[in-house]
C-alpha cells in the first residue's frame, strides 16, 4: 500500500512576540497560512520484520517525519513498517515550516494504514514543535501559546497571492529568538493579548489584512543576524509587492499582493526577481483539499 500527500509550506502573515514562558519558549500570536510551495510526501508499507525508514534526498540527518513515526509507535500505532519518501520543494530552515509540513503529512496519512488512538495524532503533532499542529489541516489558523494552540478559520480572507524568495543560507530558529531577546523585542502579556484581539477582528471582516497587522516581530532579529535579508526585502518591494516581510524566523522573504489580479502580479514579480534570486516562486493560499492523501 502507498499513499502520497502534498505537504504545503506556510508563511506567517503576522507574528507578535510575547514574554518567555516557564518552559523557555515565548508566548506568540501568529497567523499561519498554507501556501502552494509544497513538498511531496509518500508513505509505503514494507514487509513485516523491517523497520520504519525515512528518505529525504539532499537533506542530511534526522527529521521530524522520523519523530512523527516514533511518536505514533509509542502510542500504539500498529501499522506495518513504512518507508517515507520526501521530495523537497520548501526551503530547508527557511522559516516556511518544511520539516513540520512533512511530519504533518505523515500524521495525516497514518490512520489509513492502521487505526490511531483518539487524540494521538494531535498529541504527537504538539510534541514536535509549534508549527506542526497548524499544518495538520492546511489553511489559515491563528497560533497562540508558543504557536501550538491552533484556532482554524474556514472562511477565507480577501484574495491574495505571494512571491516567495528563498535565500541561499539557513538560519537557526533558536538563534533568532535569542537575538530577539537581546534586542528587547518581546511584548508584555497585555500588549500581546491586544494584538490577538485586533487580529481576530480583522479576520472576522474577511477583508485585506491591514499593514498594521502584517508584522513579523522576529524580523529585526533575523535582519540583525543576516543583513542580506534586507536586500531581498527591498527587491520584493521594488517588484511592487503591497507588502514584503520575513516568514517565521527567516531567512525566506515573501511579498503579498491583494485582489483578483494578485496571482498574475505575483508571477510577474517572480519573473523580475529570478535573475537575482533563482529560487523565487509565485504561490497561492491553499486549503485542506490540497494536502488530501491519494492512494496507489
């Protein structure tokens, strides 16, 4: 048996940074949106007596898909051994949650191979980091807590599209958060709660998000560690994006266009950017159907 699922990357349309929790992580309010830049994840059964395997050509070392399988096994998942194959399109360590997307795709497909205990998929997702719970169901979601508490929105916001600009290096999420602390970027709990209320009101309006909310409060820390991000942001602005920002902890940059013409405008911007940034790609928002497993 074999199943395949697209694993969409995400952008953070906003990320507001709050105080440090007792577990050492920061409180956040962030808006995740799944996009059409996606990995392809396949899960195929192996003979009994084999061991679970994960193959991700071009990416060395352990990954979250391996940890997703181990977490399911620990919770009694009794499927035959499986081989997971990941074809990467999402930038690695680029702030688009590629590893989390792959793990979420594995978790989506797992119940088809063997029943999973009630709540086990969600427990495993939460154990793998802040991004995985939001990517179990592609779409739009607010993340709170450290990002792992997810509130999904089924109603769309105004039509929009993206130009995604990966850069040729990686940034450590932990280092970006440490730099944010050094720069004194976190808000207090009251200010963070106010941003959460503003975001909920904007989403309920189903309109364009105002520029006051299209803010990533980790961006100054990422720029401090990698000033070349600033040049990419300026290039996206010169390509006439309505807004340009860093996704997550970076270094990937994206531009946003609004309205019915947004996909065309984003595509034209990518054409203008590819000489300087060969990995640039246009992208559109995607929803749950995009990541639905398909069998063979």
